[in-house]
C-alpha cells in the first residue's frame, strides 16, 4: 500500500548533504567523454546554472524544453532547472518529427528551449528560434549561451536570489511519449511522483551510496529518470551515463568504472546474446545486478543471459502513466514474472466487472496512488487527470500465490482465431526458444475461414548454427506445433533481419501487418488488414 507520509527532501538540501558526506567522490561520470563531477562541486555548479537561468528570465514554474543527448552536461542543466522550480520538458526533436514539433511546442509553450549545439535548433520555426539558448562547453555560437566549462567560475549564485527548491506538490516535468495519433502524448508529473517512484527503484534493486550505476537509455524516457536519476539523488551513488548503448564498448564501460548495476531493455539483452563476439562473463564481473524494463522480457532470453554472463536480471514493470507497478528484487525474484508490487503502488488485477481477481485468475492491471502521473497534457493545452482515479493499463496479468505478477499480454494485442482469443507472448516465447532465434513476434493475419491465423516473425542470429544454409522455417513450424495448441501454432514463418521497434526497444505491432503484407504480397500494404 502507498505510504503517503514519507519525508521529501528538496534538491538543494539533498545536494548539500551529499557534498558534506561524500566530498570529492564522483557524482556523475560521462563514460563517452570521461568528463565527471564530484559531489564537492555538484551543488555549487547546479546553483550557478540555476542563477543563470533566473537571469535569462526563467520563473519558478516556468517550462523549459531540454534538448540534447545523454551526458553529464544534460543532467547538470536538468538539475539547474529543477533547482529553481522550473518544469523540465525533455525531448528528442528527431524522434518527435517535424510534423509534430510545432503542435508540441504550442501546447507546452516553453519559456526557453535549452539546446545543445548539435540539435539543429536553427531548423525550428521562426517564432521558436528566438527562445533558444544553447548550452555546452567552449565557444558557443550564442551570446546568451551557457558555457558549462566556465559557469562555476563566472557565475556567483550567492549574488542571485534563487527561489526555494520545489516541494513534492510542485510540477517537475512534462515528458513526451509515443502516441497513437502521430502526435506524442505529453505526460505531466509533480516531484512527489518522481520521489516515490525513485524510492521504489531503490527498493527493487537494493541501491546504496556504494553503487556505481550505468544508464545508457535516453533521459528523455521517464523510466531512465525514475530508475537512475532519482535513485542517484536519493542515495548518493555514482551515476555513469552514456550517449547510447554500444555493444562494442559496453564491457569496457563496466570494467573501467567497476559498474555494479545497469539499466537495460529487452532489445539490449538480445543484442548481448547475439553471436559469440559479445562480452565475456569475466568482463562483467563487477555487475551485481542488471534490469530489464519498457517491454516484455522472454523467459528464454532471461535464462540464457544469466547462464552466459552470471549477472542476475531484474525484470521490472511500469508505464509513463503509472510509474513503477512491480519489480523483481535480488532476494525475491521469479523468472518469467515482473516481480511483486512496487513499494509505493496500489495495484489490483481487475476482472471485466472491475472486481479484484483471485490468484491464478487473469485480470487487467489497475493502478492508483501518489506515484501516478498527474495527468496528460493535450495539444489544446488542457490537463486530463490521471491521478485521483484507478488507472486501467490495458495490460493483462495473473498473480500467483506468492504475489508475483505474470504479464499475459496487452488486451489490444489479442489474436482472435475462430472465436478463440489469444495473446502473442506465449507464441513468441516458443519461437524464441528455438536455437538460433534472437528475436520473434507473432500477429494475426486475415483468414477467410477463421477470421485470423497466426503468423510468426523471427530474426536469426548472425552466428546461428545453420552454417551457410538458409534458416529452415519449416523446421521451426514443426518445433512450434509440438509445443503449442493447434489454434496458437503459426501457419507461416517470415524471416526478417530485424523487427520494427521504437527507439525505446518496444515492438511496433502495428507495423507487423505492413511487414507481413510486403513479405507475402510483394507490394505496398493495404490499409484494411484488420
């Protein structure tokens, strides 16, 4: 159950306490550039950035759009904005796309667009270019720019009147996530949502000041914010950041920095397992834990990963709207599940009537409580509340007698064959268990008799045990038929180089229909494949 009375520590007090306790211990390390900052300098640098933002006219509660790649400097800018109570809106303009950029900017209406020099801010529409302030190091082509190499020495925060750091009820961020209309969803959070979700992350993983944590997922993602940034602030652990995941450099990052924990997604797990040229188990010897979230983790891949690398995987589950819902812990975990309920989440599995399900009964995950987002910000500039009422996730799960949640699938992804409803995950797990398959998906294709038939997509490993022979789809069909009921057995297998996934590694199931059509019909897909 949610604990509503836990103490909240404002950012300025957190950083000052860490300065006094940890001194020159590394606070944030950029593993790409080698740049780093210690706790002894972090508080003063954040205050100096905050003072500069005040001088640029950012008020308490003002929205600032933060644009730039992962790295030390992006996090410093983020903390500087939070220090004065500004609302951070982290975005990737390339991911959002040109068509959605203007509606998004209009809806959010940021006071400033804080951009790194390589973000093509000059391509923004004219009304917004005047609000751009560049940040980086060295000479910036912007007289108003924030030079992070010089700002601690050139800005005296004591000479500025900084507003009080925000409290739990103050707005913290507006984050963009994938929408269903071509426009991003804008989810709004207060500092309480961040704080409680951060504490849930600390609880999941047993994080402490002794940890050295690695995050290579984008900090535009809420998951990275509440699994890495907040626990860093709450525990005083060292946070290592990378611009993006690199298979060739991952082992070096871990070994060189003696990383003890790392956040990942299922696609990264698959990449590390693909072929025989990846890291050796000895290269990852300092890792005591690694997480997987933002998408379903196949139990087959989970077991393969732990057997190969000897690193325990913690599968976690949540969403942009709910925050953390459940997670495995080092001392309480079960392969094939998303773990037990999060520390600060009120969660039930509800049947079709909204009544709580019994153990072993399938139901939709419904979450409520202080950890939920405040609401969704519409393109018309209105807030649609999320917190304050039970939030139905549309994900279907079963709870076992020990309280572990088994995600069955998403109700939206149902395949219906001859009136039999099935979710694709069970089919995909069987396909992934076939030797040499590193990624798989299943969908329902049109069928004149049954309405839909199951079709499977597989990505063979580049070093699969087939020699020079092509992948044997018929052998996989026979393998699946021996392990699945007839109605769930794929009737065809399509071999592809890669599955359509978002930048967050989530499978884009809508695009599977176009992929099937192109593979089987050989021309432009039709619009009515339902």
